[in-house]
């Protein structure tokens, strides 16, 4: 889980993979996004700007069926793979997502001195990851080829420092 911009052991970290996968399926189905917030730091399982964090009951991902018909959500789980499909009335529209990286932010290296380790030994506790500022759009093309470009947001992800434990 992510706490104060750092990865820590905790219960519930995998729920955001589900909410982010659902968010992308909802975007590609052109359903209405009611509530979505990005993570504090970029995650590895979806591109920056395409994640949806959950920290229930404070933060949740919510969407609405804004079509005239019913929608049906089907999920499948295999080792290492989550698939979410949304079924509804067929339209001539196609949807794609575009992103533009506005800026990358380098990570820093933190050294934590650890008397439990032999002197001079270095253990990587956390890999670093760059921060990023990204703009994301949903592009909807109708059956006649006309495109509508909808700005989804500008998300800022803080870098996650590389943390090294150093024996003293």
C-alpha cells in the first residue's frame, strides 16, 4: 500500500489494481466517470493518468451508466491477469485514450543506517521511481469518423525515493 508517498506493507494494496482496471474498462465503454482520483505515486500496472485509487471510505472510484440501456460487467481472474469486460447496447463509437507526459521528476536516494547489518553492507529496501505530470484525454470517434476529444485531467505523481539500508 502507499502511505505518505511511500510503499509500505499493508492490507488492501491489490484493490487499486481492480479499480484501475475497471476505470479503464469504463473509459473505453464511454460510461460517465463520477469520482476518480489518481495515486500519490505512479503505479506499475497501468500507465500514469489511467489509475483509480481506492482508500475506502475516504476515496472511491465511482461511475454511472449514462446509456439508455443496461450494462453487464463480467470479470475473469487468472494467475497474474485480471480481465474486466463491459457489455451493453452496441454503438458505432470507438474510444481510445491519449496521454501526454508534461514533466518527469527524478527520485532521490535515501540512506538509512542500520546497526543490524554488517558494516558496509547495503540492502535496497525500496526501488526508486520517477514522478510524472501527465495529461490524459478520451477520444471518441463516431460512425461518421468525427472525433470528440475530452480532457480527463492533469495528474501529478510524486517520485518514490530509492531507499537503501546501510550497515554501520
